[in-house]
C-alpha cells in the first residue's frame, strides 16, 4: 500500500483527474460523477472514484507544487492510474488571454528542482501526450469553450520575488504560469503513462500589479474546464 494514498488496487480508475485543492476534488466528484465513493482521506488529500457517462473515473487532490504532487502522481501510478489529467488554475502572461479562458498545455518549462531531481539535472522538455492535447482542443472547440494551446511554465514558488519573470516567459511564447504540470509530464514520461494539464486562467500577470478573477467567473470557468477534462479522460 502506498504511504500517502491509503487505497488498494482497484480503488482508483485508470483515468484520474488531479486538482491541487481537496475541496475542488470533492466538488468534481459530487457534481460530475455518478456512483461516487471516497477512496482516500489521508492527510486531507481527498480522492474519489465514480463514473462519468458510464465510464470509470477518479479524482485525487495533489496539494500545491511539484514536490507534493509528485508523491501523488507516483502513488496513483502504483495503484493503476494510466491517464492523469491535471485540472487547476494558472496565471496568464499573454495579452490575448482573458479571465476564465481554458489553457491546454502542450509543454511545461520546469522552473523547479523536482524535474531536475528526476532527470539528474539533464536538460528535459516535459511534454503532454499529444492525443490528449488534440482531444481537449477538439472538445473545447466543439463546445464553444474559449481556449489557448501552447507552452506554459511550472514554478516552485507562488510569491515569486522575480517580478520580471512573467514578462520574460511571455517573450518566449509561454501562455501562463502554474506549479505542477512539469512534474506531471516528467513522471508520466518516466513511468509510461498518459498526461495532460488543462487550466483555467484565474489571474493575469501582464502588468506590474496582478489581477485576480472574481469568484463567480472562476466557478464558471472551472466548471467548463472540468467538463472538457472529464470527456477527455474517458475517451478511447
């Protein structure tokens, strides 16, 4: 049995959504899934399994940052996960992004030490599973969800003392900054599983003073993101 996810083989479906927030995991399970049961409550890291459109699916919170999420990703894979989709929020750094837009991350530049640890410091480009990217794009387009596709950056700090970093990342084509995707993509590559990160824009980091989304608009954006992620998760 893994140390942090106190579950048995078969408790999780092969397709798992991974938000950082335990309460968001509960919200996803209770609003999107049928036949829901809790499969993990250890350390408050809530996890649930149910069905979506008749197909088995799970959701498991990861906490914040690469170090915390790496533990969860590794243990989910030990327990049989074969497709992991991060669902979360991000800070947009490009002017065409709007609050509550969906960002589909093709790749994630690692700005943390977790990826370096996994790769022994060798250069590595953490990349999503292409067929999941393609399905997410097609689903968002078909359902009228405003979306953007491209590279993001994964930081190991939220309150970054380098206030110029968003501008520099934007100048190199990054869409947004978040904290877990590079870790997910790296572990997925090493363990031979599928991975995707989709995020709702919750902050705009374009000007010197970041702008935060309103709660109601965030909820709408997150719900749209969750529907896309669930459909991609259960797809063939």
